[in-house]
């Protein structure tokens, strides 16, 4: 990783010392590849000469490339995307449907059967990427009908051991091939 501090040229100043001494706690936001401080209490504009502006930036080295993960034990991608990608010691699994890998057809029309099949498919993709259900840190569930939430939870709980991954669940207008459910996940390696 690379850490860098830059000096601004004719830019408004940012005085962090005053902000950090304030009684209000600053808002801190972090994202992949960067660390950012944000919030009204952190910024103080000055019309005098610009003192140094500090910027902390984190970037992965050029050797950290993404790697495609594929397996025949799960349905192939339905479009121009990968089943999964490995990057920065994380495995990003694309949305998975309850399709039978050999036929490319849904296991059935029930949300329970589709959930069970898609979680089996996800397990195969996780395995191909060097992970398993216990290494999943985040899932996103997309349901055609949020009324199926309880049914899905009962099946989902069998696959993800405690501590359960962080999760978001949404009802969506439609899913590919009129699926009842789709789940994507992120796992650590």
C-alpha cells in the first residue's frame, strides 16, 4: 500500500487542529482505497496564504489485480459479468439464482426451492474462490416479494454460521428470468 501526503498550491486551507479540538465529534468516512474526513466541524476556510493541505490516500500496488473465479458447478453468468472476482483478499460473488447448473432452469417456482438451490450454487462459487459460507461478511438479498422474507430467513440461517454476515434485503420490481430471489455476497480470503 502507498500512503501519500500532498501540499496544495493556491488552494483553500483545511485546519484539522481546530476541528479535532472541538467538542463535537467529527464525521469519519472510509471507503475502499481511501480514508476521508468529512463534516462541517472539520473545515475552516481562510483567505490568507494557503498553508499545507494534508490528504491521506491509500492505493493498492499494481500487483494487486483482480482475478476471475468460475466453476461449472454453478450456473454460468447470464450476461457480460463474472460469477465472482477476487481482489484485495476479498471474494465478490455476483448475484446468484436458483438455477440447476446442468439445465440452466429453475429448480422449481417456489421461493424455498430457489433459495436452497441458489445457496448451493453460491457455496460452489465460494469454494472455487477459496472461501466458504463462514468467510462471508456481507450479503444482499433481492426478493420479488418481501412477503417471502420469513421463508427465506429459515433457509438462509442453515447456511451462514454465527456470527452471521451483515445483510441487506430488498424487494425489487423484477429479477432475471423472473426469479423469486437473488443473493450476492462478499467473503474474506
